């Protein structure tokens, strides 16, 4: 009798297993606006239409009306340009440190959207050092203690191009903070090697601190570049919410805007200030 009950239970459980197709709610097409605003650079504004999660291409809205303001003053209308196969609305002047930028976008058949943010001060980094054949890179950050700071850290191999040293985009350097030599950074030390580290200065606000990075592979280049980007709170939240996807796709902007942090009213996307400090140095 016991064997019969067990057999019946297995049959019943097996019969209950079936495929379920869950319809994910879709809020309808909306305008997606993405712009990471870097001081001393033109402002590049990517405008597309949102799609269902089953569609992975986004239609550029090249006929949209884009209004760009700096500290409440309307700037000349951004011009639409194709750059590396992608369409951007590009400002006619460079962004400034500490300024506030607002972007409004309208497109026929869709609800108009808007968003804004300011550009942060640049981080002060110095004393970079690495040695060929080893897997340690170090540098010093001099912190501003007057405010909470947010950062995105990356390191690159540098290559010479037309007489200048530039980032080698074909060589991604994965690293982690050396757990033995970063006692002030317990909250951001991990066992995994990643291509970037997103952090706040909670444990070192206002200090001068040395970062020691452990690279996954030995240093072999003659020159390297350390990039420490100061982020606004909006930029930090966006990079945090898209962290895993960006590591896989090597893109700054999310391909799944509905599930990413957004500060675009009535739409999706991110309008946020960043300020990248890049330090080129010679490997010993």
C-alpha cells in the first residue's frame, strides 16, 4: 500500500509540471533620453523610443525636439549627428563644471519628457605606479571633505596614437582592491575581479588615501591610465542599477531602461553629471 501511495504521488507531481507563460505588464511606448554630461566636453543626448522587453533594438527619434538649458538659460538647439552608427543630439558648446543642465524632449505621438542634473567637481588623483611583470597598481586620491562623494574607478592600458597616449579599448583590465592593503575600504573589497568599481567615500571622506589595485593579469604595457570619475547621486544610482548589465555589454547606457534607475520625468533614461579625471603614467 505504501509503494502504491508513493507511485501515485510521483504521478500527480509530474502531471502538475507545465510551462507557464507570464505576460509582463508593458507601460507603453515612452521617450528614452540618455546623457552623461562631462565638463569640458560637448553634451551628447541619445533619444530613442522604449520597447517591450522582448525587443532589443530601440528606434532613434531623430525628428524629436530637444531643448537644452544651462543654469536656467536656453542654449542653442542641439544638432542631430550620427556618431559610430548611433544618432545623438549634440550641444554647440561644452559643459561647465558646477553648472546645472536641464533637457526637455518632445516627439509626435509620445508624452514629452524632461530631466536635469549638475556636473560635479573633478577628483584629484596623483602618484600612480605600476611595475611590469607584477599585478599591482596604486595611486593616491586627495578627498574633498565638504560633501559626500561618489566615484567610478577604471584602469586602462594606454597606446600611442598620432603622438598621444590614449585608452586601448581592445584591452579590458579587470581588477580588485587589494584586501591586504586597503584597510580604509572594507565595504568595497571583493574577491571578484571586475572592470570597474562603483563606490562612495563613506569610509574616507576628507582623507588623502592610497588605493592599491590587484589586476587579474600581470602588467605588460609601457603606459597605463587611471580613470576616476566623480559622479552625482543620480549618476551613482544609475551605474549601480545597471552594474551587472554594463559589465556584460560594455555599454554605459542600459538596454533595459524600465528596470534601471531613471531621473527622466514621464519617460526613461538618465541625465546625469560625471567628471572623469584621467591620470596617464609610465610603467616602471
